[in-house]
C-alpha cells in the first residue's frame, strides 16, 4: 500500500477522538510533522521533525506514526550499537526495579547468573510474576477490594503481609497504581465475552481462561509500569526480555499459537509471546526501557535487526525481521478496514 495523506490524517483524528483542531496549535511538534508531510518533503526531513516529538505525543499518536514509518516511508533509523560490557550480570540492577521477562527456564538461569556473578545487583523480586502472585491474580483476586486489601497487608495495615523480605514498598505501590488503569485491571476480564478468551488456556473452564487473561494483562502492566511510572523511569529501570528458547520469532510476528509443540493458526497464545508483541506495538513508548537478550548478552530487537543466534542451551533463535515488518503493515490495514477507511 502506498502512502495516502487522508489515511495518515485519519489516524491522527482517531487519536484526537475526531477533533483535528488541536493540530493547528502553533507550538505543536506533531503539527510540524503534518505540515512537512502535506508538502511532500523528503522522508529524512520528516524523520528529523519526528525525532523532536515529545514522548507523550509519541504515545498518543503511535498508530499514525506507525503508518507514517511504514508507508511514507521514513528512512530506517540508524541502529544504535550495543555497548561493550552488556552481559546480563553487568546490566541488571534489582535496586532500580529491573524485571526479567521471557520463558520461565531462562528467567531462572539469568537470575542465578546475576546472583552468582554480581550479587549486589541481584533482587529476590525479579519478575512480574512476583507482583502478580502477591496480589493474588493467579488465584482470581481481581476486585478493587481484594487489591486494596493486599496493599494494606503490604503496609502492615492488615494481617497477612508479604513473606518475601525483599519486597520493596515503593515498587509495589507503583505497580498498584499502574494496575488501576482500566486497560490492565484484572477485574475487566469478568466482562469479556467467550470469544475474547478463545485462545486462553483452560479448555472448557471459563473461569480458568479468565484467570489466564488477567495474568496476561497484568504482565503487560509490568512492562508499562517500568516504561512510564516515575518511580522506575527516574531510576533508569529496565525490562530485560530474554529471547532464549523462543526459536523462530517469525511465528510470533505471524500471530500463530501453539497446539502441542507446533505453531499453528488458532492455537493457544503463550503469555510470553503476547508480552513480546506488546513491546513491538508499543515500541515508541517502551524502547528506552526494554532490552533484549540471547545467551546472556544484549541483542538488537528482532524488528530492528535480523539475526540468528544460539541461546544458553545451544538452541537457535531467529529474529524474523521481515515478519515483524509485515505485522506492522497488517495491523494498520486491519484497523483501517475495521473503520471503513481506504
């Protein structure tokens, strides 16, 4: 699909809930981007203007910017080299609130490596699971009252406080605040129709599928928290996303699910793959806070550079770069069809 100005403007209007007048403001950095695009100036000039857009506007207009990147097209940004000394034991810092994401086995191995090689950087709370488990999301504790009680327990205002002495009150409060957003709150899964839970684990057990969906959303909350909450951002906290054991990442970009050990259309979707897709969709928002790893070393995001590497078990992991580009295009076109545009 070639670039169409009307589709770009439609994406901006959607972000403004149909009110385009705010783009007439003289001091709007997005207005400058729009002006350059309307004049048909060089993509490199548009990219320079886009680089000046504040983070809050990058988030607000992420769909319009994504359309612009794919279809204008903007020049592919230069790949920032990963500095030397980027092994996990040198980059992870639990005192900042850093979290591991990825499959269960790699998380355990990576945490163990940090504990052995740089014990000062280790933290006993190192994964979103630690927050979710304390709140009780895996046990179906979804209501506001249940979450509030867990916060009171954490602060010693109710019996049954945390057993983990490494639990940081400030970090948990930040998690609690982020979780209150309607998008992530576990209670909202109660109102989802069955078709929205079709790819969740649990078979015919509707409550089990609701719980799995709630965990999925709460894990995305952890990424959003580290990327946006001042308690984490001001400390320079990072998400360390471990790609070990995930094989062909193109399967994830193609939105395939698992049926047994096979990636197929319509299969169940592992939570880790949803977390990776969330990072991809929200890359404008989270890119300063999410680092990727294979075999204990930082690597470029799979949608930024194509690579094939061996993980800590000697198994191959492939970025699948081209599939991620197709994923971006498909998301835009699907959304526009849904809204009757184009």
